[in-house]
């Protein structure tokens, strides 16, 4: 009888710890990719590192502050995942400083990944427009589609 109880407890523990599969969590980067934005000098066009950068994004319900980072040479920013053809992104160099507005236009394509990840959006035909030019002085296009986060899609010129 002791062995039977031990066997039943072992089986029960095995069942509880083995529940769940690989599709429960989207861990391997199969989700919707973010836009990769890097920074260059307006005069020379060379890559640069910013002392601080504050980013806000309008996801359709007003601006959402993504916070500030220091000593940054690139930033990954999530875009809208609804059916909107653009996302407005706001950049500041100081917490209460002047703010530039950049409108990123695109077309989206949806792909089913798995039950855990759901649907992945990819962005194509990226086109950016500088609406408010201070502190960002210009834009330079990079790769014009987003399938993953490896390539730079947009360069901000300071």
C-alpha cells in the first residue's frame, strides 16, 4: 500500500509539472516586431549617441510615454497594431524640452504564428514624415519593411 501511494503521488506530481506546452508563451521572437530607430548627425551623417532620449507614442487613445533612456544609439519602439495606416511618435532630448513629432506611415500584413503568439503583424512600405522639426532636424529612411528587429528602419538626424 505504501508503494501504491508513493506511485500515485509521483504520477500526480509528474502530471502537474508537465502541463503546458511550447505554444503557451511566445518566447522566440515570433511576436509583432518593433521599429528600430537610430540616430545620426545632421551635419556629417555619422552615427551618434544621445545623452538622453524621451519617447512618447500615440496608439489612438492619446500619447503614451515610453520613458527616457540615457546614452542611447538606437531605440526599439512598438507601432500600432490596429488597422491604422500610421503611428505618431514624439521625441524629446530633455524631460520637459521641445518635442518633435514624426508620423510613420505603413501597410500591415497579418500572419498566424501559433496559439500562444496569436497573429503577428509585419509592416511594409514604411514612409516617415517629420511634422514638428525641433529637436529632430531631419529623417533618413532605412530598411522600408519590418519583419524582425535586426535592421534599422529609420534614422533621426540631430
